[in-house]
């Protein structure tokens, strides 16, 4: 096996970003995922969240770093205070950061993880059929454009 040259940066090297701000990495061609991001932008009055599409080099690097598939984006990746969340836990983490009444989504954590994952996986695998898919990532609004990374 060949060793990589440390002087040559990997194409999947993680770009730097301010880890103090929560980050959502989402499937940019998924109508459901993009709608979720637009909702978070509207509800995040303090503008804490930053966003990246999973299809961007930055998003792909983060998916790779956290052991997630980069050929099929069946989960959002949410980073809050240095912790990574996926599946339904990513939704709960985002809602928790938005404050009351959205924080009530924490009640979903009462469901056993296998049930949470099963529910999430059913929606994720069928999201394009249920909600649609775009041919490419949409042009973000001016409000979202200022909060995109990568």
C-alpha cells in the first residue's frame, strides 16, 4: 500500500470553519432537506446556524470524516459544540438549538434508537419519491447565501 505524501493535501481534507456555530450539512438536491434548511433559516433569529450541501467538497469531506456515505446522502450531518449528529438525532439537535417551543422535539429521544433510526430510514430512502428531487442544488436565497460554507 502506498503512503500518502503529507505535503500533498488530500482532496477530502476538512476545510476550516468556526466550530462554535452549529453546522447543517444537507442533501442539496432533496426538496425535503432544502425545505428543512429554509425553515431553520426562518426560525434561527440569532443566525447561529451555518449550512453546507453534502455535494460540495466541504460537505463531502465532513461526511467522509464522520464515516458517512458520500455516494448517497441519506442523512443530514449536524455539528453542534463539536458533536456530530445524524438521522433523527440531527433533527432533534437542530430543533433544540432553536429554543422553545422547538426544543420540545427532544421528546423524540424517548423513542428507542432502533425505532428512531427505522423511522428516519423509511423517510430518507423514500424522500425523493415523496417530496421530489432537483436536478441540481438550487440557487440559495440571499439570506442563506451568507450562511453557506463551501
